[in-house]
C-alpha cells in the first residue's frame, strides 16, 4: 500500500523500533522478538488475557516511553492519542470494577517480527481492546487488522465521569442513520436486534460474506454520502496518514457507490446497536451491546492488504527467485 510520505513514515518506524529494541535487556528482546514466519503472526485478540510478546508492565519508564513512541509511529496523531487513551481506559476500567491496579500494570504486549533492519518485517501492539498491526516491506506498509474498543464506552462515575474515548465512531453513524428517510432506513436497518459482537470477531481472515444487507452509497443523497464518507475516513484516519490516504484512494478506485452501510439494533442511546460498512476493498464493524450498551468494539479489516499478505507474498516470491 504505497503512498506519498510512506517512505518517511517507514523510516520513523524503523528508528523507533530500533531505539526500543536497543533499550531492552537480552531476556526482554527474546520475549519481544519472533520470526516473520512465526505462526503466531496472525494470532490476535481484543479480549482480556495474555498475549505473546513483551508487556508494557515489564518495561522500565524509559523502555515504556520508547515502546509508546513506536505505537505513535503506527498511528496518525489523532489515532495515537486514541490508542493511548484505550490503554489508560483499561486501567480506569479495572479501578471502576473494584480492583487496585498499580501504576505501570498495563496489559498490552509488543511484538516485533523479523528485524527493523530487514527489507520485510512487522510489529504490533495488542491487548484488551487494542490491536495495532503494521507490516513493512521496503517502503510499503499494511496496517490492518486495526481494532479500537472501549469499556466503558462512557465512564458513568468517578473522577473521569463523562469520558468517551471513541465518540466519533458512534456519533457519525447515528447522524447518518438519523438522516435517512423511511424508505432508506428500511434498506439500512437489517434487524431490530444487534448481534452480541462484531461478526468477524478476531478471525485471522475476515469473511465479508457474514455482513448482509444495507443501503448503498449510490442510493444516498449528497449530504448522506458525505456522512458515510466521513465515517469511513475516520476509521482510515486512525492509522499512519500515508496508509490511511492509500486506503481511501483504493476505496475510491474500487467505487464508492458500492459501499453499503447496515445498522442493527436500537436507534436510541444505551440501546444495543451494531453497524457495518462494507466496500469492495474494506470492512468496518462496530458493536455496542455489552454492559447495557456501554462497551464498544470497532474494527477495520482491509480485504486486500490484511496482515500485509500481498506485500509479503511478493517479498517471498522475489526472495525465492534470487535464490
């Protein structure tokens, strides 16, 4: 997924990853590193629980600073703020649940596949409600699966009362739904009951056929189309800017009018709801049903470039040819 500015972003990522690795003890490097061909490369989750890799909780303040600088390099400025907020919110969640988390007890794991000095390498940050996955091949990058979630979606009590880490994902979709007329809504709303989670879950390969129905971009008026486009671009805008721009260019080239927006569940706040946006090149899913509809899961899957599979396939083919 090459784009203007990608070379500079790759340089930034390589520098951030190299500095991070250099600051680690040898035992930490063993935890952090894996071969690019490791079978765990495509194993990810947004649920609570341990992951492969080096956890933030096991890092010194300096190492943590360098790790988060790598996270920032994989995101846009706004996406980096949101990713860091997801990490902080997990801490707040455990406090609200009656726990006593200690500073630095962050349950997010970093993993580097291959070496940042290699032509092809990858890295990720994965933990509860966050997955930032980046594959690098030369000057090209792939940035999905990309998952951001929040629990709670809105903090209802305590010193952070009113905090919403993912407001745009909900508010833009609601604005689009409200802008539809009755006939359009009959096309867009596929069920009065929302599914209990995103339909593709944390599958290694996203199956777009699980998403059905919806209203086409081509069946919307200009203002409604603008809202749908803003929603798509918001998801694309969470990652490093060159990759987000390239994803939008791919979507435009494949045909915006074929993009479908589908909603399931209630239309009022705090009613369980779900939506998907499916285009020829991508799938977005959002679900807010758990914990009395105060728990968001949102994901972007690139149907062409997930995991950088196409870029890595070209790399491996070229390597075999040279051999």
